C-alpha cells in the first residue's frame, strides 16, 4: 500500500525537535536532584541543534523509505504560526535581546 502525505509547512521552515527519551530522562533527573544547589525549578530541556528544516526531515524519511511520496503543500496560516517560534528555539543565536542568564552564566536571546 502506498501512502501519500502532504507537508503543510514550507520546505525552509526550521522545526525544533527533542528526542523524547532524553526529555524524559532530564525530567526524572531534575525530579530526583538535590534541591539545595538549584536556584530555580524552571528549566529548558534542550533540543537537537541545529534544528532541521522541514526539507531535511523529509530527506531523512526518504533515506529510509525511498518510495515515500511526500508533497509540499504549505498552509499559509500554519506557516505564519511557525514563524512565531522564538529564534533561540529555532537555533538562530544572532539575536541581541537578553532574556537573562542561566545558572551556568550563558545569556539567552530571543
């Protein structure tokens, strides 16, 4: 059976991804951590860096499923929503607006 899928995001859209096992492991480690050295209980669990574009994800899928038929049919409203993802999440660290410093002293940008 052949399957056809439409991708609603433009090919050059950057999509932040996280490996679920790493995310869960991070949450368990934070839950079990000694609280005394922690300055906060709010943490950003990392992502795959640099985050891939939709085209790169499709290319990865086609590597393992060469017969996959994937069509790009961008939805303008979905594409507009994806553009609201903060630059720090997209992996674009060229921003100049500081969000403050993390416990390790690294300044975050939007």
